[in-house]
C-alpha cells in the first residue's frame, strides 16, 4: 500500500499508519550487493547497476572482485572478504573501482556477513560514491556550524508546531535553555508573547508552502520581561527529497533598536507637529480666556488627559506678583480641558474662579520659583499637594490621576501662571521628553497670553473711560422721549470713539448728538471725551447746528490728527421741527405714522478735523409721535454686505410702530450688530411728544 498521502511521523508516539520514507537514502544512492561464500554475485540492486555500470544480467553469477574492485586492490579486498566470511566481523573502507565504461570512481564500502534460515552464509556489500558522501557531510557540517554560530535565532518546529531544535542565538533571545524548548509550543515557552499571529503564520506556511518573510512582532520574553522588544520573523516549510513535509523553519532577528529608533522618530515627529500646531492655534485673538483655551486644547489629549491654564490673579489685574516662601497664591482659572470623567472636572477650578492655593501646593511652588514641578508617579500624599482641598484630592484619586506636571508661564521675565497637566487614561508617566514639550508649549503660549492680558487691560481701561464719558440721561427730556444703547466692539478689536449725547436746552429744546472718532483705544476715547465736552459747551450758546460743527471742526483739528464724524440736531417741540447738520456721518432715519421709515436727505458734509469746508443746516418736520433714529456705522457696516443692503435692512426693522423705544433698541442690536463686528455702536432713538403732555 502506498504511503504517499499519509502524514509524516512526528516522533511523539508509536507509528500506527504507514509513513513516507526519508529521502536521505535516495540522495546517497546506496548500492546493495549479496555474495555467496565463493564471492559470486547472487543479488544486484538497480543502484549497483548505476554505480558500477553493469546490468544485473551481466553481474549475477560473476566474481564480485572482478567487476567491483580495481585490479590494484584486488588482493587486499579478497583477503578482507575472506576475513568477514570467516570471523563474521564487518569492515569498511574506500577503494577505487573501475566501471564497465573504463572510468574510475572512489567508492566507500560496508561489508558484513549474513546467515539465512538454513544456516547458509552470504556477504552483504553496501557501496556509495564517496563524492556524494563527502558532499552530504560538508552540507551537514556547514549547516550545523551556521545554525550554531549564527547571530540570527533559528528554530525548527514540527508539523504540530512544537520545537524540534533551537540554536544558541534563539536561546539567548528567549532567555530559555534549548532543552526547555523541545516538545513545547511557542506560547508554552513564551507566555508573555502574543504567539497567536506567529502560529497562524506557521500553519499557513505548512498548508501552502509559501514562506512568510519579515513578519514583525512585538512583546516580552523571559530574557527581558520588563521591556518590549521587536523581532522580524521569517518562516519556511521544510520538506525532504521526496516532498514529505517535515515542519517549519523559523528565523528570528532582533530589531529592537530599529523599532525603538522608529518610535523615537515618530514621537519626535508628533512633538514637532504639536509645536507647529500650537504656533498656528494659540493666539488667534487677543482675548485672554480664548487664548488660554487654545493652549489647553493643544495639550489635550496629545500631552495630557487633563490640562488647566491658571494665572496669578494679580497678573490678570495688571500688577506684578512675587510670592514669598510662606505666601499663598491667588490663582485665577482661565481654561480647563479634559478627556476624562466628571470627577476630574469637579476637582478642577472652573474658569473665572479665583482660588487660594496654600504655600505647600505644587502649583504654588511652580509659580513662586518659576520652575517646573513633575511627579511621575503620584501617590496619596502627592494628591493632597496637587488639589485645592481634601475633597478635590478625593475626586482626583477617584479619577485615577497617576502622573502630574506643572510648568510656569513666563513672558518677558515675569511669571504669569502655570500650565497644569495630569494623566489618568494614558498609562505612561510624564518623563523628561514630556517636560521639554510642555515647557516649549508654555513658552510659546505665555507670550500670547501676556499680549492678551495687556490688551484686555488696555481695552478695559478704554472702555471704562468711554463709558464714564457717555451721558446718563432721563427717558424724557423737553419735548422728547429718548432711549439709547452703547455696544462696545467685539473682543478681537479695541474700543472705539463712538458717542451720543442728549443735551437739554432752553424753551424745552433738546440737542441730540451722535458721533464717531476714527481710531480706537484710549486715544480715541479721550478725543471723544473732549469733543463731547466741547459739544455740550457750544450747545448752551444756542448756535445754529452748522456753526456748531464749524467750531467742533477747528477743535478736532487740534486733537493730534483726530478725525470724527458727527450728526448734530436741535429739536424744537413748539415749532414741531428739528434743525440738523451732518459732518460726514450716516443719515438719521425718520419714522412717521402712515409712512415707511426713511433716511433723511441731508448734505453729507465732511468729517470733523478735515477743515476748510463749511457745513449746512437742514430743517426737518417732526410731529408728535414721529421718531428719529441716530446711529454709528458699527450698527450697519460689515465686510460681507453692501452698505445699501444693510441700510434697507435697518429701515425694514424700524417699520414696527407697535414696539417701544427700548424694544426697538434691543431689536436693532440683536439683529444687526454681529458678534465679530470690529466697531463700536452708538444708538439713539427719540420720539416727539406733544408739548405740555
């Protein structure tokens, strides 16, 4: 019965089915010859035909010495043959033979005596071409030497994926003696390694015969159980000369250094990308809270699971702050970002809150010394120094905070506050590389935060000044009911010089003023204050509006190149009219019962401060119930819409006679003034009343 389809024997137990033969004898081509006691050939194998060149018909019955041995060694061979037959001891040797074709070949012989069941004696001769034997010996010796001395880990697995042999290099890699490998699977020898992918690849190689080359795997072995290593594994199917599958050869190259270098390069690339991202994302505006939030957004989750940006409260208020060793720190929280649970948020100070941190707190130490504070492995005692209170420390412990890092925010030599970082989900502790990255982020962000806080201080000062200069008028004055609003510019722009005024005059007259000093900041606010004071003084002289603007024009020319637009109107309830002059300002809107709201057709004039151009006065009828709406360009001008379109929108919104003056003010600001508008808005609405009512 053929054994071609039978599985190979693995040596694990008794053979219960036929198995395919080894191919080694086929490689050697061993010739078999049987001789009788006279030295005649009685059996002649096909391999003998091939080796000596004589067919079985030609050889059988012949004296073996004549056709198998060179004549030079005939006497020696005959004597050796006689000794074997007499003593029964085998002999071996190499002798040259002369083939039938006349050629000479060196052949190794093995001879032994045989007995059959009748006690008759025969001689068995085995002959192999010596060059074939020497070649096989060289191959085996070379293979053995290479396997033993190779720096590459080599192993052979049988068809059940159990170790059959292991070289010294693999012993060292695995940290397991060779004898402890034998008969065991990869996962049994290396329990710390995820062996499933390798074993799956080995089964694939056994099934298909296609090798798997350079399959990377990462894990730990008994040789170094505390550190990850990386290996490149290649697998090849082993077969004998007959094609019988013997198992899988496994070669393993330690590529840990390359792997770690790749990890370090990738880490460096990500850190550079994070720094580049921070440069682009931090400081997009001059808003202090937004800038702090941008820093926290960059830090989470790439660097930390929780990031808090805190400033010294004195710094936010524009004062320098230095702390003594026993002083507490008053910390104002600006931003908090987290990828974690509510416990972390509960332990963090909410943005805007000012909290006292005792001298022993780590954030206090950071801002006092201006040096980073890092706790790679947080213990219970450390939590008490991180949190603001015992309750907050309990929340941090519940959230699993295990590593902490605080770096100072320093700009222009002044410590502004700290970037506070913790890890909960990321299992790695903060290390020196993290510290360098955090300091780089803090250094870049601190300048932006410092710019934002000085800008905010200047803006708050200008806003305070401007609001202090704006009027506080009664809702009813003379023959008018009035309402007003002032809306400062968005956080991305400085405070402007918009103003309005309601000035009571004699005989129940009322002067109404709306103006806009070009520029922004304290300079514009101060110029606005001087113009408002001058307007109030000139209004008391009961001047014609055009004449009053001419005086303001000369005053504006003396205000360090200031330019302003202005509308000045005087309402006379007895004559039921307004006299109005315009200095380069947008026209007011008149609203009358039974008519659509209209922009007053006034000579535009030139802005104040240009000089050399006169102004004109226009008389406008204003009956009881009629309204006049004065406004600055910040209400209607945008970068995305034509001015005519916005003015039409204004007129449409004003066509609401059912709304009170206060409601109209709110409607206009809510609808027309956009959050990112870069200009202030002054709005003044007046409604004529019946005299004496």
